[in-house]
C-alpha cells in the first residue's frame, strides 16, 4: 500500500491510496470465499459449490462487496499509517477496482484541527446579585393579583389595564385587508375580539391597544396602524399604513383581589409576609439559574475569542443545516409563512452559518479541554439526561433508553453533548466572578 497525503487546508486532507494487485486479490479472494462458505446452491452443501458457479450466480453482489472492502482497506490503512484524527469523510473517489490490477482510491477527509489551548481557568465572568429588591417583589405580587383579577363592566372611558371588546375592519392602500391577506382574516375584519388597553406587549395588530384609551362603549373611530418594515406574520402588510374602523362594544376594568385571608389561603400562605418571602425565594432561584446561563455563555465566548484555527467545513455545514432547521420549525409554529423564508433565505443562511461556525469552534475547544482534564461521562450522567429528555418530550424513560441503544450515532451525539456540558461546568467552577448591580426588576413566579 502506498499513501500520499495532500493538505487541502489545515483541517481538510486528501489521501491518495494505491493498493498493489496482491492486496486487491486478497480482498477478492476473501469475498468469494465468504460467499462459497454461505451460498445455498441446490446439489451442493455449503462450502462445497464450485467457485465458478458461485461467482456466476452472485456476481453483482460479490463485485459490490469486493469494491467496498477494497475501499475500506485503503481507508483504514491510510488512516492508521498517517495517524489522523478523522472527524468526517467528505468524499471518496475510486478508479477501476478489478482483480489482478492495482487500485487507486482518493479519500477527502476533515480532521481534528491542531491548536494549543489558551489559558482556560480563571476566565472573567460578571453576574447580577441574586437578592430580590422590593420593587421586584412588588412587581411579582402585582402580577399574581392581576392573574386572579375580575373584569367588571365599566361605564367610563377605557384606560390603561382595561380590556375592551371591539369590532374592526381594516383597509390599506385603498383595499380591504381581507383581500390583501385572505388567509389571515384576523388582520382584516373581525366582528368581536378583546384587546388590552396600553398593554406592554402588542396584540395581533401592532399598536392597536395603545390607541384605545379614552374610548367608551358605543364609540366608533378610525385608527391608523403603521406595520413594521419586517412583518413576518403577514408580509403583504409589511411597511404599510392601514386604517382600522373600530367600534367599541364594551369596556371592562380589572378589579384586583384584596390582600385578605381568602387571597393568602389561595396562595397557601398565612399572610402577606409569607407570600413575599416565597416570592423572594423564587426570584433568587430564578436569578441563580440566569447567572449560571450567563456564565456559561461568557466562558465559551471568551474561549472562542482566545484561539484561532481552521474549523472543519463539513462540521460547519452540517451544523448550519441544524440551526436552519430549528429556526424554521420554531417560526412555522409561530405562523410565519414559508414564502417569507424563501424571500430571506440568503440572509437566513448567512446568519445560521455564523452561528454554526461559533458552535463548532466552541465544541472543538471543549473537547480538547475535556481530554486535558480527563472529563468523562458517568453512567448516572446518561441516566439523568434520559429522565430529563423523557420529561421534556413526554416519553417513557425506558423507551428513550432503548431508542438510544439502537441508534449508535444518536447515542454518540448525546455522550458528546454530556461531556461538553460537563466541560462548561468545569470552566464556570474555575472562573472568576464579579457581581454587578441588577439591571432592573425581574418577573418571577
């Protein structure tokens, strides 16, 4: 066997492997011998049929298996000889593979890039204090009361926090919106719906709720709505100014429950102090989780910035497709039409590729750190993953475990993911921590 190693890039190599006729013949003889041993031919016991009869009867199968075994021998021999850490086989090209002749096979592979680890302990992280402020507690308490509020009819004009029942019909550029977007009737004409007045988040029609204050039951008004330039829900309305003819049918005001014994009992506490203590603990736990997530992001970003190397293209492309698929699935669940993805496919791909490049780079660094620190997956780590994933997907843990046992690639991916997570946990544990002031009230339940 002769092996020629060519460097396409730092992480991509081309192997030109030549097998001499004796090596090729050895593989052919092995394949034919296997078929003779197991062939079921009338009149002959297994292993006794003439070679010529076996090769005539199973010619195509023998030729296909012979070809695959020659390629496999060339690949394994070249990898062993060159001592390459292969991440992906990108392409295989073979010339004529025939008994009695030499064979040349060219294999293009992506290999693990060679780089030196930067200093990865003592990475700087910043987190916010986990102490809950009175303002945060007040905000959460208000939210609890709002969730349990009654809505009673009000004879006064609508004001912030009220809900109004209304009908509307929209036009844009002189045409009914029901014609511009026939498959999205809710944006065109609705005989009855509810809208919160001056809500923090927009309802279906952006900005409509912010223009309802001061209107009373029975009022009619034309309201102008400027749709944003990028409006994925209804691309036909993107960047357009629409006019909605609105009729207010009813105004309901939010009546918060009193902070009395009945309310505290419904919250399973004795008094307001008990409720505020529970809220405080909840905010602290939420902030601790947020801090952990922030630290994980900070240490991986810091690592990626500390070292440069050629990231294997095949891994980047595969991860790009994964990022794109996840993005499309999430947005389709939100109702974004497929035509919008086609319109934005170039920018979507560019963004997904940049994200994928960073992900792959970080994983390669984490893998090297895991090796240096002898971080391994324990049996309990896999058990914990199975139970978490089973809970998330509402499957039986036993079924998930069996599925993983049958799919070696999926199991390997899970094992790698667990090791990466443990490596990040290691980095966070070794990081320096600076506590900074909270940026604002958090909402926690």
